[in-house]
C-alpha cells in the first residue's frame, strides 16, 4: 500500500477505541457517478442524426433532471402509441408543452466545436445538490472538455460530433473523483 493506505487500519482502531466516527473515501472513477451517466445520455442525444424518443427520455427521465409528471405521461404516451422518432414538427409536443420547451432547448443544432461547451453548460445548469462529490465531478468534466477543446485547437482539427463524444467519454473513463 502507498500513501495513507498503510495507516488506515491503525487509524480505524484508534478512532474506534475513542468512539470517534471516521470514514475513508476511496478514489472512484467519474464514470461511476450519476452525472456521468446523464452526460452519456445527453451526448448520445446530441450526436444522433435522427433522435429517437428513447434518446430523449434517457435524458429527461434521469433522476438528476427531476422529471415532472408531464415527462412521465409523455413517455407512457410514446410507448403506448409506438412513437419511435422525434422531429421538430412533432404534433406530440403540442400535447406536452412543458416537455416541448425542454426539448426545444436541447435541439439546437450544435457544431462539433460547440458540443463541448453545450455539454458543460447543460451540466452546470442541472438542479443538483452542491455536495462535494457532484461539484468535483462537474469540475472534472468541465476540465476534460476544456482540455479536449484545446487539444483540437492545437491540432487545428475539427472532428465530427461522434468523435468529440467518444473522445470526451474515453477521457473521463480514466478520470478519478
């Protein structure tokens, strides 16, 4: 063991002997955090040429989005009526105006250069608690997106949206909280 790890058993015993609560946090991968799963769903939606409702609902029904009853009702309606693909002129959106507004905000056609900024903006506007771990994950994602953007700039390269998505996901898979 390296660092403090070799002292953990001794520290636990001392704290237990004196009835002092102690908790040791182990480094975890960013990909194990719910924000990462939401990020993947959001990127899948943004990079899909012809989005399916399942892509949209993977984002809208994620617990961190705190979905409304209208979102659940719309998802049930889509399943019952065999709705698969979503487009801007979908009459279904007229029946669910609250959801339509959210989807309209997502639907902007982002270029590959804008997708990283749009992703960071989306995550920073999430209605999440400001717990230390969530804040750390958001900071790591923003940093990874910024580093990736700088990398593309240095190479003078404009990859397609799916490459940007894959590069960001791959970069974050090795990032620890």
